[in-house]
C-alpha cells in the first residue's frame, strides 16, 4: 500500500498513509481495524446509517425486528458503525440533521457529552478518559463541468411547442417531447419533482396541494419523474402503492393535461429534465418527509432552477448556502401550494433565486469540498498521537535456529509533530534519537544494513486454545496442545522456519506457572500475547514487555478512569457489590482484570460495551477463564490486533499465520476465526467456554461474524496428537 501511494504522490518513494477514510459500515469497520494496526488517524462517513434504517423499517410495521435482521444483518452493521465511532478521530457528515438525528441514535455518540468534552479540552481540563469523535459537516462535492446553466431561457423551448414543432424537434432532447405530450398548454412553467416512488418522498401530498390550489393549476404544469416502470402490478408493494395513489389523485382532481408522469427515462436524461423546467421558468420541489441531504436540490440549482424543499433534514443547510428557494413543512399541503405559487407567480423572486443558486453553487463543488476536507483532516491529525512505521526492505538471509542474541530495532516508529505520548515522551526528540540510533547501526562499509528480527520466520503458528476447567483453571490439555503443535510444526517445515506465538487471556505469571510442568519452555516462543492482548512479551529478549506495543495500544485507553466503573457497570441491577472484584494479581497497566463470583449474573459483552460507550469510554471487553474472569483492555488491544501488529512489525503476511483454537473459548474467540490467516479448530479441546456472555437478544449472532464455509478454516476432531495436527496442516496446503 505504501509503495502504491508513493508511486502516485511521492516520486515512487514508499509513502505511509496520511489518514484512513472509511465509507459506509463495512469499510468503516475495515478502516477501524487498519487504524488500530497501523496507528494512522481514521475518518468515517456513514452515508446511510443502520440505526436510522432499522427505525424506519420498524415504523413501517411490515416486518418484525427478527425478520429485518435476518434479511439485512442490520444489527451486525450497526455494531460495525459503532466500532467506526470508537476508532474515528472525525466523522464527516453532509448536514447537521445527520449529526443530531442519525448519529445521535448511536451508543458511541452523544451530542451533549461531545460538546462538554470539547469545552473541557479547550480549557485544558481532563476529560477523565472519555472521548467523543469530532463531527464535521462537509457537503458532498459535485462536478459542474457538464452544466450549461447560463444558456438562454428562450429558443429551444419555442421550437418544441410552436405550430411547426415537428420540423424542428429532431435536434431537441427526446425526453422533452415525452414530457410535453402530457400537457394541454405546454407554455406554462413546470413544477418538477424527481424521486423514486417511495412513500417517504411524499408525492401524494404534493399532488393534493397542486390539485386543490386553483391559482397554481392555472399558472403551472406538474411533472413527476418517479423512476422507471413497465407494469405497476409487478413492482414492490411500496412503489406500486405510491404510483396507484398518484393515478387515483390525478383522476380525483381531473389533472389530465396538467400533470406529466412518463414511464421511462435514462440517467442521461436527467440534466435535460432540469434544463426543460428552467426554460419554462419553473420550480423544482423536494417535499420528502425527511431528506438526509438533498442532492437533487443542488443539481436543480446548477441548472438555474429555484427550489421548494422540505424543512426536515439536509435542505435546511443547503438553502442557507444557496439562498435559492423556500422551505416548507412537508405535512402542510397549503404551505406547499403557497410556496410554489409565490415562486411561479413572483417573477422577481424567481429571478433572484435563480441568480443566487448559480452564484453560490461553487460552495458544493469538488475543489471546495476538498479544501474543506483537507483543513479538517489537518486538525484531526493534530489531535491524534500519529506514529508512522518506517518502510524498509527486508533482505534475504539464512534462517537462524535461535532467536537469542538477535538485535532488536524496535518497531522503528518515527513520531510526527509535537505530541507528547503518555505525557512523558517528547515526540520530536524521540524521532531524532531513533534516526541517530538507526544511523549508528548501519555498517561502515556502506552496504545495505541487515535487519535482524523474528520476522525472518516464514510462518507463525499461534496457539490460542482457551483450555480452562469449570472453575477457570488451566487444564492439562493446554500443555498437550502446545507440545504437539510445536512438534507438528517442526515435522512439517522445520523448527527454524516456524515461529511460535502463545495468545491467551492469562497473565504472564499464570502462563509461566502453567508451563512449569510442560516439556515446552518459555524461550521456545517468539512472542507471548497475554491478558487478552493487553500485553506482549518476547522470551528471547529476557521476557521484557514490548513498550512499543504498550504505546501503540494506548490510544484512547481511559486507564484509571475506567477501573472502578467496570465493576459497577458489569453488575446486574440486583447484583451484590462483591459479585465482581478487581483481580490485582492478573492486572497490568494495559489490562484490568476482575474475578467473578461463581454462579452470579453479569452483563453480557454487548450490554457492557454499550454502557461504556454511552459514557464516552472506549475499551475492549473479554470474558475469560470459563466466565470466571473479565478482562478490560484498550480499544485496539486484542489477540487479533496483536497478530496484526506482529505482522507489520516482523514483515510476515497474515496469510502466513496459522491460528490454533478450540471449538469454543473466551468471548473474543469468534474474532480469531475469520481473517486472512488460516485457522485450525480442535474440537473437544475446550470443555468450558465463556461464549454465553457474548451475545444477547439485542446483539448480532455468531453466523453474522464467522464464515460458514471457508477454505481457511479446518476442523479437527478430539484427537490432537502431533500426527493429527500434521495431517490438518497438510490438508490446508502447509507442507
């Protein structure tokens, strides 16, 4: 990615991304994960939000909550959007309405709390670990190069409607003839409505307003462009209902000869439709019940067409900029008729609105959008503890059989700006020291520097089986699987070519205790990921915690501010104070661990995460040790994100990792199954899991996360001898 970016913008030199921008829910989640892995600021644009859609579908009353989720997997989508809010420095919206009425529905955003936190930051007062992303309104950019709004209002139209029009219409847009054939008097101004046939677009109220206002009927014609249709009876229920009601109202008010409703039009006809309405000195109307943005209003303005628009949503912001029309209550048909009549009859007002629209339309152009966007991006980077990974080629070299004595260059982070990481490290000085240290390490003969790192391994085998007894103690199966995976790895590819990583929710001391009676030594591992991804150790470096990883995952970590709150929030309403206690022995600076009294009820991950988000606290939550323990880590500290970190740090593709898990496990177990890595599931190896505390009735289901059939996932039965593991590796093409 850095290479491709460099080819575009930096004369071929590898260039680290400046910011990662996710659009919609799916790409928003991807951007959040990339942001966490690379420590690059993230921005999200929702475009169309799941919670808002969910509410609208429920209000229609045609489908139950279960049916909607089964069809659209909408709860999974909402969680992706929540994760985007967790990770984003900035959220780009098109209008204020989108902030208040759409993002305001989410657990991770509260407009009042966001304002309070913003004021505290400005005053230099601590936000106590709470965070809300910054919402900015940046209208979409449009290309107006194809618009010829300054053409004459006379000429072509006269050719179409004069007595000799059959001779002249050959050079005119065909859609003009298609519309004009409906009208008894084609000289009248055209009131244009253009939308899909959706009840929310409120076309029926517009028809009633037009049909019941005699002065408006005498002065203007109405054109309804409602998508394309062949047979109304074959359309969806909602679309056919709108069109049938439209025809009934035309008949009721006897609007024949005054209303055009063509069956077909092409996308390329749309500019000509706007142009026709402008030439008749008509008006564009958007009477939608709610309009999130209102792109058609900007398009109409670009063709010199004044507008009447709903006062609910984006049009309020658009007309504040363009000053080219009137806002109305979409439920008030008299107000709609009066606004249309005012513009159609008031030629001076019509001319003023036309001029204003054309004069201000540049505010919605691509250059204006980009200038606005880049200024906000610069601000968001100033708030982010930006770290950039230096890109360095990895030279080919013989594999070493041991990791001991290898020279560690750390993650080679160069910190930009004057941000002080954790309040103690001056970023500028650190950058200078890193450059000096790396320069001194270069060989004096001028040859390319050789980088030593565990990343010289060709593959990584990750052991992540959560083997606990009913009371949360490690079982003998844990040691057996470790021993047999290492044995099978050595038989398959040779010990020097494979690195081994242990990923568990236990603390380092607990891991050392568990391995004390095992044939495998701590030094046999390249990395130990413990505390559910909160900490990482390298046995070949004297078991020193990776301080780079600590700094990397520190992003948005509330630290002490969340420590006592978790116990209170995790308890149910009828729970006792001693149901959940802090487990100091297993805690660390990046993982707060809590013990859970046997048999008590606690809130599920979905519910607890919701309560933390509503308070502006961004954390990762894992129930572990057969539901007898709760670990709370930073947002981007997890077992899966730790693997991404190692992938970047050691230069090993995720596709070169094999993750060994049981048939069940901790509540982060599902995250370990999907991804670019290969997964071997050892059935029967884990007797007691914590998954009962993961999903609730309000959350998404496992099948919405884990692929049902994947060539990257292999199942093993209860036998987990080395030979069985070797056979599973062979079946996945690892030889």
